């Protein structure tokens, strides 16, 4: 096999590659963390690089000579770290505690004072597993087809790095940390622990491990004590949802409440102190920029809000920069505005071939609108069927808590205008920020809170939407946009 030298610009990083490797594989091996939402299938178009001045997809380009590859500039990603501040009495068992929230896209770490519960330091980064695909299915498939532990190793390395960063900010050593808690969706949980993820992609899509775990394992995390992993409820409802529920004190809520965490999946819980039912919807990563022609994450250059002013379309760009793409909240707003203007009709048909946002390079295609319809219909069908299962009407839902980054930045009016959330609930929407991270903090600070998370998970019913005969009809009905609200 021939060996070649690949030079990546602008860093001038040089690596040796073998003929037949793709440029994406070489980038991953070189530790360059490329963006590869489709996991290298050649379908998302997000891995473009320049080779000899030509734009190519890195995942579809084989190494066949010495090459100089120019990588795209990447803006700083906006990572949500704040959220609810739930009252909690630390048990004081440890001087320092760490809490992690492993999202499919981002990872956040908090260092806490184990006596007062105060936040001492925090750090966040992108989930390095994104180079194997934006969604959990691509990553699970990567493990199942290659049988590598590259995903486990990469996330463990990231946790250790974040731990090192927050400890050095606070002037302590990782060994001084007595306990840590971790929340994440079920796939993140399994990939971190090296548990076989195949049950998650095989009916009935249940976790290999449900229960809460407390492990002393320096290879998992190099701290002085144990690591608590919140329990999973189902294959696609994991410890992050349990963390959100713990932060909301869900089993004490008097009012009928709906919790929605929209990430690369949409998990939701409907209920109150008497009964709780959870489900997950295959919303897909459209709202995180994947599968959308001009889609991108919430970083500098992303259009994050679009609105109408005196009949004119206006928009805001993160970092007040030149607009280069649309992040989830901007995408949602733009579709709502186009519906308002009649440029998109109720069936989702776009009047023009491509809609161009003013004088920017940002465009929206018919296919993009179809992706939004699929995502919003999945979420809406989940809401309708949960409420049916619980024997309530949509009007009876008193509070809608939106967790996660997308939920934090989206405009409730746009979410209701496109029908993702029933319009009757528009005034009852409350963003709660990184509630999963808050739940992780609670379990890090107190053994009783960890026990509480276990109890919450155990007392939550799970509804498998796909198994309901009415799911398909409900989903198809939800594909249409709402008539003018
Ligand atoms: S097109 Fe290359 S990673 Fe998606």
C-alpha cells in the first residue's frame, strides 16, 4: 500500500496516510475533529474541504497522492451551560464534586463545592464523537461495523480533559474530587461505558443497562472517588431526561406539565405528581443543522432569528457576522415567516425553487422544508399521543418546559406557528436551559438526590410511539403546517 503525506491548512498539520483512506478518516486520525453529521455517507455535504482549489467532500475523497487540504474555518460554538437553579442540600460527603452532561453534540462539565453546592468552575466542548456522525444511530453503527472502542476512548478523553480544565481553574487536583455524576442519553451512556449498543437499534429498542450505576473506575474518570451514572428509562429516553425531571422535581408538580428536550432526538415527559409518561420521537438532527442545505450549529455566522418588520424579512446573525448558515432557531423562524408571507403553503410547498434570505448566501430549499416538516411532525405526534395516553386534552396542559439549547433559543411563537407545539400552549412555554446538567449537579452533590433520580426513573412509564397503531396517522396529520393561527 502506498504512503502519502497529507498537509492540512491552515494549521500546517502533516500526517502520513495510506492510499485508499478517505480524507475524512485521515482528519479524524489527525485529531482535527471534522464535522461529519452523516458519519461519512456522503449525504450531508458538511465535510467539504479544498483540495488544489477544488471543493470536495472529505468523506468521498480517497488519498491517492501527496495532498494539501484546506479546512473550513470554524466559528466558536455556542454551548448552553446555564439553566434552572434547583434547591438542593449537599450531603457534604465530599469536598469537591463534578457534574457532566454528555449531549450528542456538546459536553458540559461543572466543578462544585461539595459542602456549599456552589459552582466553582465550568467548561464545555463539542462532543468529539460528532466526527463519526451527528446522530446516535450513525455512531452506534460505527461501533457495530468497525468493532473499535474509538468512540469510548474519545469521550473518556474529553471528560478527563474537561475535568483537568475545571480543576486547574479552581487550583485543585482531579484526585481531590470525591464524586462525579454523569447524565446523557442512553446511547451516550452505553458508548461511554463500552456497553454493547446493539439493543438500542434492534426491536424493542431497550437499553442494555437500565439501572443507576456507581462505579469506581480511574479509566472512566481519573478522580479520587466514584462516578454516578443516572439510570435510563428506555433506549431513547436516558439519564439526561431523568436529570431534567429531577431538576424540575417532576413528581411533585401540581400542574399537568410537559417537558420537551429537543436535541438530535426529541424526548418528552407528560404528567404531574400522580403519573408520568415518557416517550421519544425521531425528530432527527434537522434543528442542529444536519440535513439542511444551509444548516449549521449555533456558532458565529449562523442566522439565529428571523422576523417580519413592516412586511420586510429581518434577521439576526450570531456574532453580528456575515450570515453563512441557519441554526435551529433561525430555521424555525424562517419557515414560520415564509408561512406567514404565503411563500410556503400549508402543505409545505415552497412557491419558489429556492428561497434566498435577502442579500446573504443563506438559502432554503424545498427539501429543507420537508426535513422541518418531518421533525416537527414527530414532536407534535409525540405530544398528541402522550396526552391521549394520559387521558388529557392538550388544553389541560398547564406548563411546557423546554430543555436544551434549541429549546432555549427558539421563539415559542414560531414553534407554535409551524405547529411543532400546539398553538394553544404558546403562552405556557418556559425555557429551562440545561436542565439535564442541573440534574447531574444534584446527583453529584448528594447521595439522596442520586437515589431520588433512581426513584423518578422507576416511577415513569414509557410509551413506545412506534408500537401504537394510531402513530402513523397522527404523524402524517402533523406533517401539514397549521392554518394561520
Ligand atoms: S457528506 Fe461527508 S460526512 Fe456527510
